[in-house]
């Protein structure tokens, strides 16, 4: 008998009919002779709705993260109860469990907590009683017994962590697309579904904006060697296997394009060029819990330089306030910000050994007159910051340029 973990995202449980459909699917899996744990998200739009309610009371509810978590965790409570009811009404035994009932233990970092440990006992005994266990995604409990949430998209991580904790044989992530594509299929018509993708490439895609899997779920899967099968909750089609790099994988130089519209850019102008300034600027920002992504410092002229970096859009106003204070403190001339930017990235393990990938990316963007404001590279990715209004165009142009609509063997540019 195999132990199967199946996770269903917000769209997949977005209506009562869809919840009944999920019940049908998990029952079918059980009746094939498996033990089944189902992890679910809140109904689509529900987490945003809760967040908006909080914002009507406090424009920065993050300041009271404990209460925000109590609120946000309620979305998943609704879906586990409805799904357990649906399973029972279709003739199988179910048991819904909240994060703290499982228990999924996390650190105390509210709204972005990390899972530390999963208690197997309660889930195991429900399975032993022949029940389908329905676990609330996105939530856990800290050492004080307080509710925590795992960051947006966190149900993916709940599912992989439960699969790791209970040593499941299979971890299926059911979503509203039928696998991992070469880029967001909702943005690019020619996006192509991949049969397999390595943990490392998926980690890059996720961290660069492909929200199909939360990055921490991929980190977990890689650490514990759990293959994730990403597939559609609306069909039986094979999806994409996220797994260790192997011989059967496409030998692509570029395997995907990702975009992220959730960052903003800040430039400090006329910054004195002397030791300790960068340390002072970035410790002031990090001190407020703001995570800086790309950083560029220009060559200095007459002892002054410009410093540009990106921060999450949600932290933009706070960052600008900090930066204006810093300008006075260190004697910089001014600071300007731009919220209408996007980061476009290409990812591929083959880039490690191939030259000219970056120049092709820049040439393709130049042909469409898309100006590049910032560039950053690593072994297996290249990212460019551009104006937000060119996001879709840039994604399509890069997808075409690297012929991602064809399998790696059929591409002609190598
Ligand atoms: P769920 O609610 O099931 O967790 P999400 O909305 O979090 O689903 O993630 C699925 C979405 O991810 C898709 O609808 C798609 O628009 C987006 N996406 C972005 N990049 C990709 C990609 N490379 N492959 C597949 N989907 C992608
Ligand atoms: N409901 C949470 C969110 O909207 C968690 C998830 O969907 O994975 O981010
Ligand atoms: Mg998601």
C-alpha cells in the first residue's frame, strides 16, 4: 500500500462543485489501494479577501503579524471542513486537521514561518483507521502554541513537508495548469509543458517569480529527495516531475523564462564613495526586515557614486523613508524610486557551459526597443530589470529567441 500526498490549490477548491470534484479524485486514489493525505489551500481569492479586510482596519496590518496570521489561517480552515464533509458524503471516512492539530511546528517568524518539524502520530492513526486525512495548508504552530502562516503560496510547502515527514511514496501538486511550462502559459501562448525539470532549475524559476510552486517547497523536496508531480486538477494528464537532474532530462541551455512584477527600484544619487557606506545603507534596510534583491553601484566620479537596488513592492514606501533619512545622514544628494518595473529572467543549467546566452538575451530585448535598467547573473540564470509595461512583450520575445516552444533537441541555435 502506497502513501500518497495530494495538494489542491485555491482554484482547484474555488467552488463547492470543485471541492466535490477533489473529494471524488482523492476517493478514487484511496480505492486504488492507497493511503491518502490531502493538503488544501483556501478557496481562490479568499486569502486576498482576508488581507483586504485587515487593510481596511490598518494600512499596514503586517505590524501586527500575530493577529494577521490568526486571520489568514482561517481560509484553509473552511476548505478542510468542506472537503472532509464532501468526502464523507461520498461514502469514505475523512478527518480534517488544522496545522496545530497535526502538529506542523514552525519557528515564530509570523507570516513567513519555516516548518521545523511534523508530528506523525495523529495523521498516522487517522490513516490507520482507514480515513482520508485532510490537512490545512499554509499554516503551523509555534512553540508558544500561536498560529503561524508560511508565506503566500505556502500550501505547496505544507504538502512537501508532510510528504517528507510521513515518508510518502508520492507527492502530487494539483493546480490550474497541467504542469511546469517553459514560461507562464497564461502569458505566452507558445509556452511548452516540460516532462521533467531539475530541482535547481525549478528553484531558480520559483525564486524569479514563477509562482506555480513556492520556493520553499522545492527546497524541501530537494533536501529530502522527494519528487514532486505538478499536474492539473481538471484532467488526468501527466504533469511535470520536479526531480534530481538526470540523463533523461532535456539538455537545454535555456529551459525557462520567468518574470516578477512585485519589486520596486530605488536609486541613491551622489553617494559619497568611501568604505562603510554600502554597509550602512544595507544594514539600515535589513534592520527593518526588508529583503534587498539586485544591487548595482556605479563607478564613482569625483568621489560620488550612484547606488541602485530593488526591494519588494510592499516594502517600497518604507524603504524610501529609510533611504531619505540615510541621504541626510551620509550626505548623499537625493533618492528616487520607481515602482513600475519588472524583472525578466532566463534560466537553464546549460548556461554554465555556454557563452553568448547573455548577449543574445540583450540583443533580443534591444530589437524590441526594451531598455534594460539593471542586470544580474548567476551560474544558471540571467535577470534584467525593465519597465513593467514591457513584461509580456519581453517574455514572448525571449521565449521565441531561445526557441523554447521546441524541445531542446529540435532547437537550432546551439
Ligand atoms: P495554486 O492556487 O494551485 O497554488 P498558483 O496560482 O499558485 O496555483 O500557481 C499556478 C499558476 O502559476 C498558473 O496559473 C500560472 O499562471 C503560473 N505560472 C507561472 N509560471 C509558470 C510556469 N513556468 N509553468 C506553469 N505555471 C506557471
Ligand atoms: N492560501 C494561501 C495563499 O493564497 C496559501 C496557498 O494558496 O498556497 O497564499
Ligand atoms: Mg500556489
